[in-house]
């Protein structure tokens, strides 16, 4: 069975970059009728917080990305310890004691010599007594996986055939000196034991994948199919990390972005398929093809989410937004007619309140000096409310007859006087909803 996973760290709120990874894995699983696992990478006890776990679940639920099971790595530490013991037993795990300063000096020396800045495996030559002395002086060392110096190759679902020389990569640290298990081994153990068949993640993980392939094989596991999607940048190609503060899913939700707008954009961004609004997840899944994504950095402009949100709102009946209409203060008997007018003129549901305020309280008239006398004469002809869908047509016809104005010279000044705006909804429908027209005086 096809099984994928999304493994966020609960050290902060998830953002659009995280969502892209989650969405691809979700769609692969759902398209194949498989299983999607939400796996919380919480092996760092100091930085992991339950509030972020709750927020991750809330964000995914808001988007409709349902998971079939949830796992927490903090509850699987015994499994990682067993894997570490197995690696020690086969001679693929060793303890190293260098300080960060010593490692930095080694890297600089290697770079000056024109060599790749990889760990020199000096710890392998330490005697038991030397290890004991260093442990007494510095505390426990880190545990590194001993790579086989050979080429590591796989067929990537997006990047194509990949080949990495393991000799150009440092033996990865899998367990820190304080005992914290790192992602590199925890992920391998979980993927193997949970039967994960496909792993899609960012291209910044390519080197991790190379080392993890060797770890999987050393532990006797089966490698999943790997794919590495491009990294997102800002609209000008700038590093997205500088702007992630505004691209957390919770912030986009608060700004009024609709889930299907966000999903429609991220499900196709970076692929050869056009970005088009889809109104349900099934449509996105049906058209998803990992092979249509490219490797080049992918530009994301969060402003693109707002036209998609506006178009999505236009597809909804008033019953779908009743809670928002209630919150804006729209009376029950006016909601259907009001929504028919408002949905064509809003970007997000946050805009509803302003449109209802216009209908309820009227607007500050916008009157050009040369139109002042005309507006005064026209307003004297406007009957008292309530208004209906016929009022605008009858009124403008009478104003035209009395003043001789016609066309744009007639309609534009009247619209500006009634609504305070130069453009907007059909005036027959809008005036029928208005309870106050301030320019009447």
C-alpha cells in the first residue's frame, strides 16, 4: 500500500513551504488510495511545544488534509536506541569528541588545502583510554554514522537520476552529546517501521537522503521512493525565509485567505500545469502528477492568493457564509440579496462588514464641485425608502428627464453621491439594499 508522511517539528507554526511538502505527500497517498501519516518530530524536548502540535493539527484540519494516523517521535525513543545499538554492533556507529571550534578549524584547514570540508574521522583512531579521558573531560561525545565511501544513487521522482559520492559528505551525527536523537536516524527508523513507500521533501534534503539510504540499508530496511521538490522563493527570487513571518498558515487564515485558494496555488506551483482555482480537493488530487514538477527555484507571491480567494467566494451560496453574514450584522431576510451583491465585490470575507455598513449607514457622498447643483436637484427627486430593485431605474429616468443629463454624466455622479465610490455593484441591486442615502441630507 502506498504510504506517505508529513513530519513537522513542533518548534513553530507551519508555513507555506511546509504545506507544499505536506500537500504533495497527501495527494500521492490519496490518489493511490493509500495512507497518510502525520508524524510529529518532537525529539528536541527544549524547543518542542504542545501549542505548536495543536496548531499544526488545526492548520491541517482547516485545509482538509486529514491524516490516517498520528505518531510522535518522542514516544518512540526506544526504537531509535535499538537502531543505534544495531549500528554499533555492525561497526557503523562511532563516538566523536571534537568541539565545534575544533571542527570549524578542521573545515577551514581542508578548504585552504582545496579539499572538501568533511569530517576526517579522527575519532576512529582513538584508543579506549583516550575515549575515556575525553569523555571525562568533555562529557559524552556525538555518535556518527560511518558512511561507506562509494557512490550513492537513486532515481528521484522530480530531479531524475542522482549520484552522490559519499566520500564528499561528512559522516552524519545521529545522536548528540546530550543524548538527543536527530532527525536523520529517527526518520529512517520511522519510515522503515511504518512502511513509508514515498518521501517527498525539499531539495535541501538531497544530501540527507544520500546518507539515509545508506543507514536504511545498514539497518536492513527497504528504501522508499524519494522525490525532492524545488524550494520556494519570494516573487523577486529572494530567499523566502526572510518573509516567512507573514506566510504562516495561521496568519494567512487570519488575513481571510480561503483554504481552496491556498491549496489550488500550492498544488500546481512549480509544475508545468496552469494554476487554476479548484473548488474541491478531489479535483486537485485527480490532476496531480509529481513528474510535472521542475527543479528550478519556484517563485511564490502571496498576493496571488487573494484573486483566487475572491473567485472561490463567488462560487458559494449565501448559506455557506451565513456565520460571516451574521457576524457582519446582515439581517436574516437580507442575507441572500446582500450576498448576491457583495460576493462579486469582495476579496475576502473580512470585506463584508464594510459593505453592510454602507447599506446600513450610507456613505460619505463624493460630489465634484461642478456637480453640486445637479446632485442637489437629483436628490430632491429620490423618494424616501425603503427601496427596491426598480428604484434606481425609475429615479435616474426622472433625473434624466428633469436635468437633461444622460450616460456617464448622469450615472457616475449619482453613483458617487450615493455610495461614495466611483465603481462597484449594479446600482439597482445595491440601492435596493440601502437603508440610508446620506446625500439626501
